């Protein structure tokens, strides 16, 4: 893999975590001000890490086994873009 591709993969993960944090803060402050705070808010984001971020990390760790060198990279970016879109839609829905 080239340095540029590795950088884009890192930026994708940063975008996923950044949008996840923004979505969490919006949900946290919204529930805090409404007086409906629940630990489920935090647990839902921990669940999202297991369901969305962990598979991306597994794909990255499996890349040395990819004979073509591109199949898992494509899956990584498709998964990353899907998670980014999910959080963008969730953030838009909170406004």
C-alpha cells in the first residue's frame, strides 16, 4: 500500500470517530437539557463501536492476506463511507 492510501484510510477512521463524537455530544446535551439522561446513550455508542468500528479494524488487519491488495481496501472504504453517511444522517435528524 502506498503512503497516500494509508493516509486516506486513517482520515476515514478519523471521520468515523469524529462524527461519532459529534453525534454523541448532541444526544448527550439534548437528553441532559430535557432531563431524560440515561446510561443507554453511552451504551448505544459502545455498541456502535463494536458493530461499526471493529469490523473496519478487522478488515485492516486482514489486508496482508489479500492476494490482490485492493479487494479489502475497497471493502474498507465502502464500510467507512457507509458509517460516515449513517452518522451524518443521524446528526441531521437531531436538528
